[in-house]
C-alpha cells in the first residue's frame, strides 16, 4: 500500500519545486545557478562572451539550461547535456570539483533514493531484467568498441599495467590467485558478462565454470566465446542456482543485487559454496553513509534499479554466512579504467554513430518478446505479435496499460493471431505490475468493502445474469462454471464430472447428510450429489437467472435453492462446500465468512473451499479490465489467506492445487463459445464477442503461466478423528506461538526476579549509583534461578547437567575421551546448573573438576551447533552494558586496567615473547612465537607505509615492544599512551635510549595533537561500545589528512553473542567489550574509509597455544607470587580463548583506514 503513494509524492514534490521556480524570473534563476556552481569551483557562462572560462567551466548554449538544473539538479544537469544545452572541455575535472566540494546532498536526491529503494524492492527477479534490457543489451558492438579484448566491464588492476588490456588481465589473475584455484575445481560466476573471466580461468587455471546471466546479448556472446571449453553459460537469474561449487565469484554484479536482497544473496552463496570454499565479491562501494547509494540520472539512463552497497553492508549482511578473510580497496584504479573506456568509446564513435545516433521508440512490449506494427508493412510479424490498425492504440495503452489494452482490442484497434501466446508471454515474463494497476487494486479494495451485501449484487447482474443461453452454449452439460479435473478426462463433460466426484469423495459424503452449497450456480453440483450420493442440499445464490435454472433442474430432488445472500445462513449442516465462490467474498469479509461457516458446520463436519488463488504476493489480486467488464468487485485470495483468515475456526486438512487444469477448462470454454457464436450473435454485438474471447484467452494464459492457481482446501473445525487421508501435504504458515510464549515467560521471569533478592555487600561497595539497579536485577534473576534449582534433587540436577554436556559431545566422568571432564566434587553439578559458563569456570578454579584436554573440551562447546547464549549471560550483558551505563569512563577504565595489566610484569614476561606483545602474532613463515611477533610488527609497519621521520601514535602501547621496533627499524618517532602503571614503567625502561620514543601515562581521549600515522593493537576491546564513535573521532582529530590508521582487534562475528562473558568480565578483562566485525565500518562512518581488511584469526590459536606452553613451563618461577587457584584460572582463560578462536567464534582483524581515501589507492600488504 505504501509504495502506491511513493511516485505521487515524488511527482507532487517536483510540481511544488516547478511552481515555486515559476515565481522567479529567468534572471534570478540564472544568478542562483551561477552562484551555486561558483561555490563548487566551476563557472557557468557563454564562452563567446567569456573567453577566460577554464576547461572545467560550463559553456552554456541554451538558456533553458538554468531553469532545468534549478528544477532537477543532477538529473537536470545530465539531461541538459544530452540535449546539447551545454558543453565542457574537461568534464572529468568539472565533476571532480563538484563532487569533492559538494557539502550536502540535495533533498530531492535523498528523497528519490529513499522513495525509490527503501519501501520497494527494485531488484526482484522480474524487475532486475530491466537493467539487462536497457543497458547490457544495448548491443555487443558498443561494448566491443569500448572495452578491452576480454570484454571485462569492471575495474582493471593497474598496479603493474600501462594499458587497459594488461590491467584487465592482471585483475583476472589477481582474482584467480585470491580464490586459490586448483585444476579441476568447479567455479560459479554470478553475472558472468560476456564470458571473458570464465574463459580466462578455464584456459589458464584448468577449472570448470558455470556462469549465470540474464542478458540475451551477453549470453549469446559468452557461449560463442567459450565454445569447446569446460564453461557453461546459463541464461537464468542467480536466484536459480542450486548446486555446490568449490569457488564463487561475482565481478561488478553486487551493485545489481539491491540492499533488500543482500541477505538472500549471501544465504544463497553460502548454500552453494562447499564448506572449504572461497567466495569473492568485486564491487563498487561507498564508505561514507552520508552519501546516497544511487543517483537519479544514472538510475534513469544507465543502470535502472542499480544501488551501490555501503562498505559496511558486506560485513553486516553476510553475518552468520561468511567470514571476511580479506578486504582489498583499489578504487583509484577505476578512474584509470573509466578514462580508458572513455578514450576507446570516443575513438570508435564513428563506427557506432549509425546504431545509436537516432532516438527510437522503445515500447514495454519488446521486454515481453512481443513486437508491434502493421502486418501489411511488416509481414514477418509472428502470430503473437500485435497488428495495430489504429495509431490511437499507442497512447491508450501508454496511459491505461492493461485496461487500455483490453478496451482497444474490444474497439478493434488491434488484432493478434494468437491471443493465448500473447498473454502467456506477458504473464510468463511477469510479474511486472504497472503502478496504475497497483493503485487501482489498492483504491478499489483497501478502503472500501466492495463485497458488502448490497454491492455484491453487481456481479450477479452484470455477469451471471447475462443470459443462460450464453453459458449453456459455452459450459458443459452440467453447467459447471469452474475448473474441471482433467487427470483422467479427455473432454469438458468428463472433466467436470470428475471434479464433482472428487469433491464428493473429499467431503466423505454419506447418505442422508445435509449439505450447504454456497454460490450454487446453475445447480449442477447439487443435483449430482443428491442423485449419486443421496444427500440433501441447500444452495444459496443471488443471481436470478441461475436460481431459476437451478430450481427447474433440481425439481423432485432433496435440493432447496434459496435466492439469498450467504450471510443469511443460520442452521447446521454436516458438510459445506463452495465452488468458485470465494473469489466473490472479498478480503474484508474473509474472517466473517469463516466465522459463519464454522457456526453453521457441525463439530465433526467438513468444509471444502474450491477457489482460484494467487500464490505470489507481488501479484495483485484484481485486474482493472477484468474488474470493469467481467467480474465487478471480484478479488482473488492469496493462498495464505485460507490459512490466515480461518485461524481459530478451521484446521486445513488437505490442500490440492490443480491450477493447470483451469487452462484446459478455459480453452474448452473458448472453443465452445466460438463454435456456437452463430447461435448467439443475434443476442450480443461484435464488441461483446471480442470482449469474451479476450477474457477467456487472457485467463487461460494466466493459468498456463502459473501466475494463478486453483486450490481445493478441505477444512475441519477441530481436526478429523484418526486423521484426514490426504495425498497433498500442506505447507502453509509458520506458527510462532511457541516463540511468543517463551518471550512472554522471559518477561514474567524478569519481573519476578526484580521483586526478589539483592546484591551482596561487596557488590554494593563496588557499584556506582548508576550501575546499582542493573546489578540488583541481575542478582534478583540469579536468586530466583538458584531458588528454582533448590527444589530439584541432586540426582535430577546431575542428570540434567550430564544431558546438556552430551549435546556438545562431552560425557562427564566417562574416562573414555581426553576431552571428557573428570568430576572431583559433586557440587560441580549444581554450580554449573546455576550459572553454566561462569559456574563451569569457577568450579574448575576451585578444583572441582579436571580435564586432560581442556582446549578440546572448550572447542567442542564453542563449535557445537547446540551452543546457545545462556540466559544468565544474556541478562548479565544486557543489564551491565546495553543500558545507559558507560563502563569505560576514564576512572573506570584505569581501575579495569589495574585488575589485569598490573598483575605484575613477571607474569607477562614468563608467558609472552621477548618483545612483550600481548596480541595475536603473524605466523606466516614463522616457527616460534618470537619470530611470529616480529613478523606481525613488520606487517604493521608495511601496512602503515612508514617513512623515516614520520610521527606515529600508539594507542594502548602495552610494554612498548612495537614502538621500540618501529623506531629502531623504520626511523620514526613514536608517542605511546597507556593507563597501566606497570606497563608505563617497563616501557620507559625499555626505550630509555631512544629519544624518539615517548610514553605517556594518559587516556587516549586526552590526546590532542597531529600524527602522520596512528595504530592501536588490541586496545579497542577496552574502549566499550558506547565509546566506539568517540574513539574514531579522537583518531580522526589526531591524524593528518593524508595519514593512515591501523587497528588490530579481536572481534565477534555472530551478533547473537554478547560482547563479553561473565567469567571474562569478572576475572580476566573487567568491563571489556569485544567489537563485532561490522562495528569498524559502522562507527567510523564519515570519519574514515576502510582501505584494507585483513582477517588473521587462524594465527590466534597458535599464539595462545604458545602463551599456554610458556605459562605452564614457567609456572614454577611464579608459584611464589600466585596461588593454585590463579594458575587454574589462567589456564582456563588461555585454553578457553584458544578454543573460541579455533572455532572461529572470535576473529582477529587488522584494518587499515584513511580519512578521505588515498590518492592513487591503497595497495594491500600480506
């Protein structure tokens, strides 16, 4: 409904702007436009009068330019250029100035983007074909003359290239190397273009490729190009893919997916990719969300429906399906690619001028494979093409679409030798629903009940009372005006008999039953049941012609035909059925209809609905021409309506779809009508004949294309005892009662918990006043849960805990597996039952259990699909972090740091490497921890593109190892800040001989000076989600405009897991919050552009293993300072963290950012 107002609102806005501008003189508008462009560094004028205009200034040929641009901004500027109203010697520089200095996006542009994409999915399977037809099918001659030899229509890779052909070859080879291709692999190319990439991979890398594309021109070219290679090009939408591949890539295709389909896209590629596969996305992206993701001129003339993704979208919408292993930004290369295309296009324009120099009339019909013309002048028109007799046809159809098409056919303005095929092509290509049709559908039914008791009489008068002779000559012998059942039939009479018998058998009729027939038509069904099944029938109808005929037909039988509205029924029946009647009930009456049939049906009765239905909600449920001339007020139900509106009244026992039989039924009616037309022509005029033919073939084509369906649904009030025997399963609706009940119970539990218990005295001393309420609720919850468990016996608790662990593949006290815990104290079971993760950790610290392979046990917990966030953990996080409490204010941050980093330098010296780096190492070509950490520091230096003399800021500098390395090996000066006393003392001693290194005991928020480079290594985990934006603002403020910022962090992929966990928060990193992968893009919006995204998660398990081995080996040196409980706590922490990274629950990322995007692009380092 909402989308119906969108275009009207947009048009209203344009009219308001246009009317406002009419109040201003041409001179006023001219001055305003000139001032606007001058602000952007571009002058506007007439070169003949202003010879000093620069190459990037606008030379106006037509004064209409000013008003056009004032009205429509970007669209007006583009269209005025197309019309030749202005020129510019250097368009590239002109747009560079406009785009780099434009401080705001015009309201109209934002409005168009929002109205065009937010409410509407512009990239449905049907709508996505528009860009193929209007852009990619412009002709292969155009693209052959513009692109490289391999026909690559995407950014080249110019790092080592000096021409377009080489740049595209390098791009293809770069993609192949990133995909780590091996001979024999099966690869999917989504949006394969002209097949250049597929050919390259098949020839050079010996892989087989399957390409998907919906452009006819591209598919034809690609198939010819890749002949005799293991390459298959399929002309199908990517949503049809349903097989497994070793690798998947899409190059320049993601821009045509649309934000409303991103989640479905990643779900599909995840489903089609093998578990060890790699998926590569090559796409244009916008890193600043202040910019719009589409532009009206481009969307109108170049890429209809196209929508650029934001950088954050790749991470946000792939959550749960993919892990981003690498992110490579080489956007500056697109500038050189586009300039090369521009040169080729201009050089080859003389060869193309005859194809594209003139404007042609492009009609919507060509998209459906239908040509329009005059058969006398175009004898090659196909039978399904339209032979136009009257040129008024074009305007009429352009204005009224389907209504105009039907009415002009009735008037004889056009003909078609094969109307069935014509409409089949329309329907099969759809659903393309014109805006006017959607508006009519909504206005006609949404606000008004067109099937009230009074208005429902209209269809009886205008259709069913057209005369019994018409229907007698068209229908079968039993006068059944509904779909026949053709499974075992070869003629209409037999198909209708079979349909009636099928209904009788589905209703399980028995002699003597009383049956209700709603909308009984001409009485054929009632007569059949009374005679063959010995039941009595009451039929309701409001058509005079039908009632008269039915009463005469059923005379002498236990059949009563009442000329009354169905709403008058008020007695009990054993069975109820209605055939082809539900289409006249109307959606506003569905609920009341089912309430009535429920009331009139006996408790053990059956109710059968035989109705046309629409299964695709993108299709409207009425059509203007049909509604005007055939079935006034008719409204088809959606398939889901039967289930939705009968809820609480009926249970659907059986659902049978045989819609294709309606196609055959309608063709049989059409044949009968035409064969008997001579007998009817004296009763109806020629216009009626054309109308009726059009109606029958139009509907037949719709069923043939399976846009409409025929459903038979059998319902019972409470479920048939012992079950209803059915051959057709039902897949309607997803009931969410269980979810709702669980949600409700959670709220109840929280409420009860809030009313009981309270925090301990120790907690009260530690809490700030702001945090106290959250902890009260948390402790109330724990008190309630502990109380509930106290009601269970020890044996019952033990059984429950063992059952939970077995779901993770862990057996308690089995002694059969090194990953199975050995229980020393039975208190373990109740402690774990109370708190699970926290209880598991604390009971280990207390020595209540042991495990030979603690890492493997933790890995099984993390990796298991049965892992769910325990309720206490979720409550703890929600109350402790997600409320209004900022747990990382400066005083709290210092206290948190003291509880971990100030445990004593001896501890960290004995388990870290020689450089004292407490973060993920880089194990590429390293066989020990020391070398791996050196590799990591060198990697950071290369990513930051350090040069001697640069000034660098290290946020969270730790023990100073990185700062020392960079100063000694790269000649830079470093300022490090930390709020750990132990770390600052160690760092200053370590670097006391390096005057270029300074360490400050200060919070990062207090830094207020400029640096060439900034880096932060696993410090952002202590920033807190409430401060992420502040963190990026501080870095942005401190970084020079052409600087680089590198952040290394542990992250979470799955947003269903909280950013912290109670054991970690209580014993390891108090108040720490791990960011989600997407946070870096989301919170840095408008401040930074992500240049490089490096996932090095596989290196952290090795790092943690090395730390654990060091800690265990050096424990004898530490025993005097720390007790046994600390040893077990630290062991648990290291093993648990290693398991989480190994299971890819946690990630380790290195992200490089720039403030405005590096000139010339950023070259990734690995």
